[in-house]
C-alpha cells in the first residue's frame, strides 16, 4: 500500500514536471515570435551626400590633409545607415528597423530569419530538427549597449571601436549577451568590434546623435 502511494506521488510529480516543461516551451516559443516594445519611429532617411562628406572629412584628417578639428555629429538616420551597411558586410540578413541614441546608450532593433541567427554558430545543428518554414520566419532582435573607442595598443597600431552589450532580446524574451554571442558565432566579433580611422579620438553618444571627436 505504501509503495502504491509512492507510485501515485511519483506519477503526479512526473505529470506536473511534464506540464511545466510543455508550458515553458509554449511560453518561450510564443515569446520568441512576439513583437517586442518598439523603439522610436523611423527618424527618416539619411542624406547620402551629407554623410559621405562627413566620412570623407574623417578620412582627410586621418591622412593629415585636413587641419579642421571641430567635432562631427551624426544623427540617428545617419547612424542607422552606417549600421545597415555594417550588417550587410557581415551577411547577418538583419533588416534594421530603428536606431535609438540616448546619453551613453545605443539601441538597435530589427528582424531576421531564425535560420540566419543560427547560421555558422555552434547551435547550427538546430537547423536540422527545426522545420524549414520556421527557420525562415522572421524574429525580432533588440540590442542595447555602450559604444567606445579603445585605447591604441601601440604606436601606428589601428584603433577599434567596440560595442559592449547591456541587454538583448529575441522577440520579447531577454537573453544573456554571451548566449547571443554564441549564436552569432564567428560573426559576433566583427559585428561588435570594428576598426575606426586613426583620427577618431572618442565617440560621445547623446540624445539623438553621436558626436565624433578627432585628434
């Protein structure tokens, strides 16, 4: 009789655990494909000519062909244009929707197919068990972090800017930044760290803008 009671208790606990696992999986799946709180509306399109002039001026200062020292300011639309180009170079297939600049914070939001997020990552094996239609369904990716210019490692050495993630969300689900780096695989390093022209001294993130100060 005692063993029978223990068997019933074990069955109840097992059933409860199964229900929790199924419920957790359903919650995670629905949260993954749910739209997150959206960032500010699209600030509009950047003026390609104006952006090209600013980038060219940085190049001239780096080569010593310009003696101008005033800071250069990029608005959210211009930053979004640069980020989109950076993502295209990394072949991430992220359709950037919005960039928000707040004091000392940069947030970016867009959507990409789940399969593109798993591509070339240690989790790529999941692509073999997940239905192909699911892999092609877009999910939202929202990132917030700090962007800083690293100190030069030595004379005549290239300088780099680095983005340090503070928060990351897939759909409505918060994920640790390290997990996102694992999912991105080798592409993660090039996305979060990139070379900057030698004249760039520091980046200051303010309300709706990034100020580039040169040496």
